[in-house]
C-alpha cells in the first residue's frame, strides 16, 4: 500500500509541476472567436464591484448583450435595467456611474490592460442593461457590474445572467 501511495504522490507531483492539470485559458487569449460563432455566459454577482469576464475585444468589434434574471438592491428587486431612483439623486446620493436617475443598471467597461480598475471612469463606462449592443472603440477585457453606490454592495442579493456574443469584428 505504501508503494502505491508513493506512486500516486509522485504522479500528482509530476502533474502539478508540469502544469498538466491546469486547463485555464491563458489570460491574454481572446475568448470570443469568429463573428457570431461563439458566445459567453457570465453570472454577474450583485455584491461585486467589479466582475471580470473572459471576453477580450479588439477595436471595432461589435458585441451583443442579453441579460436575464432578478437581483435585489436592499429590498428593491429589479432586472438588469435597474430601477428609477430620482429621490436618491436629489438627496445627493447617486450611484457610482450617474445614469439619468436610475440605480442598479448593469454596466460594462473595456479595460485595456485587463486588470481590475482601481477607480471608476464614467466616460469609459457604458450601459448594458437587459439588451444592448456595443462597438468597442479600443481593445481590452470586458468588466461588468451592478451600478450601485460605492460602499453599499453589502446589502445586495442575487445575480443576473449575462450572455455576450460577438456579432461582427476581427477574428
Ligand atoms: Ca446596495
């Protein structure tokens, strides 16, 4: 038995050192391939200020988004289009990205270096919502999030499911 256990340990050690057990996709490889031929599904956790996706785009790529499901901000259930909250804006409590009186809408940002941004940039952030399309004006990795107020993610519940599909662009 000791000999078998030794062989198993040796095998695991060799596999671990050689990286054979690692099937993760390289971080700098595009997940989406030919136009319209592939799609990616991402679960967007409402409690996360940044949700990285495996989607990398090139400038000029056009991407289609479709979100489904319900998430909850404190006691307010809504879908990926969020909910109108002008009273919070009037109270000087807008969300991270000002959004015409809305709260909790699904937002996206394409980040050139692929690393989680340290701070928000409204000019670089765009609305995804339930259904939309977007043409990337620069290359990068797609990050998404519920547009809540900073520091108020702790009282969020649930997630929405986002399907991302490249409809045109480079391979
Ligand atoms: Ca909240």
